[in-house]
C-alpha cells in the first residue's frame, strides 16, 4: 500500500464536495457572530472547533443549541483545529452561491455614487451598529425605529441619517439627549441606510436573531426556565418557530422597537412614578 499526500486545498475541496454546505458561513442558523470565527459546522455533520476555545462556555452553549436546531445531526462530534484552518474554511466558503455575500450595490447609481457608497460600507464594516444591537447591552440606546426614521447609530458615536427626513432637528435633539456620546453626524441619501442594514446581516447579529432572543427571554421570565428550555417551548408552538426563522429584517426591527422598547419606556415611567 502506498501513502498519498493530501494537501490542505485538496482536503477543503473534498469538504465542500457533493453539495456540502458550511452552515455557519451561510447563516442558515442563529449563531452568535462573536463566536463564528471559532467554529465551523457543515451539513454532513463535519464540525470543527478552534483548539484555543476548548474551554469557552460560549462555544459549549452553541454546541448545545446546534443539537436542538439540527436534530438530524445527533452525534455532532467535533475536531479541534487551528485558527488558521478555520480562516481557510471561511475563505473557501465565499466561492459558493450559498455564501452570504455582502450588500450588492444597486446598478442605477452613477459611478461616483457607487464609489462613495462602496467606501462608506467599507468604513463601517468593523463598527458595531447600536440601532440593531445585541440585547445583552445594559441600555437601550435608541427609542426610535431605524426604518421609520431612516438612521443608523454606531458604537463609536457615529450617526447617519437620511437627508430627506423632515424632522431632522427634532430627532437629533432627542437622540443626542439619550446618547450624548454621539460625536459625528452625517446626513446621507436614504439608500445608504438600506445598504447599511443589508450589510449588517453579514457582519453582526441580525434583527431576526435579536427578536428570537427576546422571545426566548419572555418565556424564560414567564416560566422561570432556562434558555434552552425556552427555545424548546418556542419550537413546540405550531408554525411559531418557522415564522421566527423567516421574519423579514425590517419587520423584525419594527417588532423589536414597537414591542420591547415601548415596554422598557413604560417600566421607566412606572419607576419614576413610584419614586415620587
């Protein structure tokens, strides 16, 4: 018997053969984007975990969630690999149609408009957007719907707002009083706002994912159960789980602001009345 050397590229080609999909790259599951670089799950049950994240509780919780979300992946045995190998996996993923590409710039823009929008999207790629943010933050930074008012606020104090919004001065007064750290304000064409949220789907947690987390929190508080038990309860409600998974982003943002921020404000008002 002769041994055959298999290169890393050959192995990656085999890994993606026969229609195999990297589920964590395609964002077909709700995985915390902070942990995505440390693991890779494939549709054929191949599962890799960064060897440097062996004891991380966040990774362990994600593995438990995967087992619930994908009941067909019963075994889900993982292999520890290097960080560089995981980077190669995600680079390879970008070659396929199922990969979640970045926002596609509209064709009806002029060359100058396309260039400027491309530069803008590149500049915010590493920034965290607070107007669709992770619910673990201890403050609600925005009490406004980003779709209704057409704005985006970033953690470094950068605020963009559509230049055709009729009540800009009033809006800026309100939002600056809530978030005094704002240090840069730009008015831009409203398609910048749409492009911002489209790109955020691939760089941070989506509004749909946040909405699902909020629904789980509701059940946890109502039944005094764990997060995993709340997730199981959601999945047992007829059509509820499927509806949550396929909620449109704009609709999810609207639900977050109308349902949860309103409740947050009511609690604050109640607290003020009690103190008086």
